[in-house]
C-alpha cells in the first residue's frame, strides 16, 4: 500500500506538470531553458501512461477486494486521466 501511495503522489506531480503545459499553450511565455523541457516531458509524455497504470492498479485492487477508500489525490488523478482521455483521444 505504501508503494501505491508513492506512485499516486508521483502521478499527481506529473498531472500538475500536464496542467502547467496546458497553461503554457494558452499564454505567451518566453519558453527557454530546461524547466520548459522538464514540463513538456513530464506533462505530455509521462503523465498519461502514469495515469493509465494508476487506474489499472486501482481497478485491480478493487477486483481483488483489497481496496481502501480512495484518497483525494487518487480521485484527482482519475479526474485528470478522464480529461487527458478526452483531450488526447477525442480532440
């Protein structure tokens, strides 16, 4: 369970990077430096697969009847995953 919590927090960080990338698309920012590269790699490339793994982990725990009540971080991660599915697949 401790590994799940750590992975959940890591997914939250990547989701915050994704939200920051969405903000960068709609604002003019002098985008230079390594921090922009880190945001793009973490937000666009790593966030979506990380959320898919987290959702699969939650579903497996639920099917094995090992699930504890979801914390607010897991719920936020799942909401961002739904937004990412809509953004990447539908749009």
